[in-house]
């Protein structure tokens, strides 16, 4: 009987690969090593080997859930759905904020569970209208407008609380203001677009005193990744 892991099917594939490589090298198949198929392995710039074929023999156990040893998926489960992951959508708020808000609500209704938002400070409230912030974490991509956008978001939280938004656990409101001073100048095109570090620190100090789970500073390597950087 054939086995998808070590049975004749896989061995036949090894033999077939060896025969093809032998033909290309003008050799007899018997002269090819058993692991000739490894000539088809590709290696990424990060040194990761990508095999030409994967089977059940290559399966690895699922990583443990966030908040449990060895903590490779986070130190806690705060704000995470039961499966430990969010479906995050990136939204660039251009045009009528009410139209953007409609699009955001539609995305959340179709299965998205977190937002990565680029929005002007003046439109934060309108774009996040009717979004349950204790259910959908928000990451802001504000660039040099970080402080203004952060202030607008905090003002929105205060307005909702005063109006009785029904959130009983304020720590369930999770947001990342996205201050990345190490990469901001590179990502925004130059020092003239970098954030006001002093103002960002002041904002972070006030944010730390709030009940919501809001972070100001992050280590963001996505700008380098987008330009083709390796590990």
C-alpha cells in the first residue's frame, strides 16, 4: 500500500527526479545520489530552505496559544479572538469619511477583526463611527501626524465614554498609535517627515495613565521589508 510519507509514491518521485537530473547531466541514473532531489531546494536570502515538494512528513506541531510557553505568539491573549489571530485590514481613508466608514463597517461585517488605519486627525471620529473599539483593535499609520491623530483618537474615546458607550472593561479597547521614530524618517521619505519625538513622548506619558490599552511607540520593520530587506 502506498504511503504519502515514506511509501512507494514518495520514493518513486525521488527516483523520477534523479532520472531527470541524470538526463540533464548526461549521466546514468544509477550514478545519481539518493538525495539528488536536493538540487531543487531553493534557499531564500534569509537562509531558509524551500523544498520542491512537501508531504505529511514535513508537518510540524501547531505552536502553542498566545500567553503560554514558549510565548512565541505573544505574552498574553489580550484582545485576541479564540484562535489567537486577528484578520487585520488596511484602510487608507481617502475621500468622503462617511463612505470610508461604510467601507470599514462592511469589512468588519465580512470577517475582519482589526484595523490598520491611515486617516487624517480631523476624520478619526467619522471614520470610526459605530466601530466597537473594544472588539476591533486599531493600529494607526499617521506618520508625522502621529500626535494630532493620537489626540483625536483619545478625544473620541473620552466622548464615547461620556456618552455611555457601554464598555465595561476599558482595557479591552486596544490601539496602537504607531510611533516608530527609528524608521519614520526612512518610511516617510526624509527627516522633514519624521515625528516630533518630544511631543510623542509627552503623548505616551498621558496614554500610559489611561485605562484603555493604548501603545504609542512600536518597532516597525515593515518599511524595510517592503523594500526587499531580509532578516
